[in-house]
């Protein structure tokens, strides 16, 4: 054997290893530093609560802190802008709602809700509970009585939402359109202050996720008139759907999901998606979320492609509603 052959083999091996180095680096253990999870709503709201539950589990899985940061303002655009400035390394993420899809329409913002981000994973979907307070039950006890009262008293019912063009606002506006009633909209800076206003009778109605409202419904401080899903909510089987209670062609729900900046490398995206699926499959996490009345996204359906489709479909449906109703950004 020629003495030059071992040397040649060593050189070739070194070249191959060098060529594989970027792939090896990309597949290195992720994450290697804390993850920032931005939330575009005030602390204490449903998204914030769930982000902390799931974030804590991911922290346990990875050994890295998940830092949940509330960044409310401009209907969610402030948090989105911060996400867009972040490095696409997977260490800065955004937990948000379906209303992210309508921000460009609402504020004439120069980005696409899915194409200019990296869809990572869905966390849950939920229908709304149409809830009223104890004081208002003297006027109406169910959805049929509420609609009769609202039609006989246009403009006398105030209803609260978590903010202009947020999921509650859009769901409520769609309900008003379908039912033909007239109510006064009062926007708040998040679910928690909206719920407090309902409890104090500053507003008489909300379209809320069950995360925060269900305990007050269970203790009698609030009353559920209907739910907005295609079927009844398993945690409140006695509450009818809008279709059942009022024979209206109306359903709506929202997703809560996680996005990253555009350009996250595929191995990092795969790792992130896996961490969220693993966290959501954990029995204790799943029991806490379903205990709020939420439908946790199944792992087999929890793909970036499915999430992108939901964002694009929501943008088409509710972008049209925003244009029709002349909804303006705050």
C-alpha cells in the first residue's frame, strides 16, 4: 500500500466532516438557553394562564427556563413587532390567538399573518361562553329571553370584549350581525378586566373563553346563556349551543397557538413542535387545560401546515367581517 493512501483517506474524511459540520450544529440540542414566550395580552388572561402552564412543562422537559412576557398593546401588534425583530433561532416565540390573522387587515400592517412567521404549534381551541351576570338574570334567564329583551331595548345592553378586533370582539360582532340586535361595545385591555366589568355589571354580556369565566359560572356569580360551538361543551353539558337555543346559523371558536420569527431552521422547528406536543400530552397539563373547558390539540394534528391553514382561513373569514362592519384599530 502506498504511504500516500492513508494520508489521502484522512484528508477525504476531514473534508466530509467539515461538510457535515453545519448539519451537526443545526441538530445540536435545542434549546441551549432560555426561551422567551411573548403574550400580546394583559397578565391574568386566558392566554397568559395557559402559556405559563405549558411553558413550565417545557422548562421541565428541556432544563431551560421559559420566560412568559406580557406585551399588550395595539391589538397585539406590539408583541408581533418584537417577535419580528428577534433572531430566528427559536428562542423568542409568541403565544397568541386566531385574531393575529386579522391584524394586517385591521391596521394596514405590512406583513402576512402566516407567511412572514414560522407557525410552530397549536395549544388548544375553544368555543366561547355567552355569559351574563347575576343582576341581569332579572331581565333574562336564557338566550331566547336575552334576544327578545335586546330587540325590545336597542342600545341598552353593553357587552365587553378583551379589546378591539380581539377574538371576543370579532365573535361578538358576528353574533350581532347574525341576530340583528343592537348592543354597545365596551373594549377592555384583556380578559381579566373584561370579566371584572361583567361581575360588577358595568357590562351585561361577554363572549368569553371558559378559562376564567367557568369558576364564576359554577359559583353562581355568572350565568351561561349559550356556547358558540357546533356541539355542547363537555364541562357544561347543560348549556345549549346558540344553534339549539335560538335557531341562529352561528358558530365560532378560536385557536391559541405559537409562532416564531420567519426563517427558523427546520431542525429547530421540529424540536420546538415536539416539545409543545410532549407538554400537551402530559397528563397533568392536559387535565388542567381540559378542566378549563378547553380542547387540547391532538399531537397527530399539531403540525405547522395545519396551523398555517387555520391562520389563513381565519384571515379570510374575519377580514371580510372587519371590512363590512368598518372595525378600526384602537
